[in-house]
C-alpha cells in the first residue's frame, strides 16, 4: 500500500498591497515653538475671518487664496495659503492638503521661511502681547476643508500638523469677508 503524502500547502493568493499613507518626515531643526497640541476655536462672536483672493499671484496658472482667522480672546491667528484651480472670485470650496509645490492646484502651501527670513505661506501664531508672538508654528502637514454652511456662511475645518508633530485642530463657522487683491 502507498503511504499517504502530507498535503502540500497551497500558496496563499497574493493580495494587492494596500497603500499606506506616508508618514511625514519632520525636519531635524523645526521652526515651531509649540510644545503641545492646540485646538483652535474661532467663533463668529470673537473672531475675524476673511479670504483674500490674490489671483495668479505666483504666476503658476492657479489662483492663490490667503485665508486668515483671528480670535480676539485667545489671541490666536491662523493664516493659510491655498492654490485653487478655478480663476473665479468665489469662495474656494473644497479640501486642501499640505504641499511644498506652489505649482500644484488643490493644495495648502506648507509654512516656511522665505529668502528674506520672514514667515511665508501657512502659519499658526499665538500672541503674547499685541506686538509679540508667544508661539509660532509653520503648517507642515494636514488639511483644511471649506464648505458652505448656509446663505453667506461657511464652515472651515482645520486638521493640521506643525513641523514638530503637534496637532493644530479646530474649526470656524460663520461669515467670511471676501477681499479682491487680484492684479489687472
């Protein structure tokens, strides 16, 4: 009689690899002075918010928008630059993720220091006094979402990360002043 042979294991079916979101690689010398996560609270009662349309400011064939939020009580400020594909003077609705590439549309430009040593693009600031910052942080990763929330109202959601890995989260819901700084 033949001896039974052990069953040969069947090779597992290969599964398509699931893409994993890339973890940000933080700089060796971060610019942020934050030492913890921050929840920003911008309400229509104690905050100023506006959206500035600079048009094709960087000559990149997309509209650059500067979104500014300031809370008078907590003395927190958030300035975000986004690149929008539409050449229209209307609130740039949608979600924008962090990028270094000003030539890419649908992105929020990461905060950095420009060639003259000034803060550029997207930054969080908490003031210590009217003229002095208590903490600053370049926006390094994350996203911002802008949605309509009724007649002339907008909801903006922040899910941001600075260059130390601190989270900067929160939202704003209310009116936003639109300002037109397009040239020509």
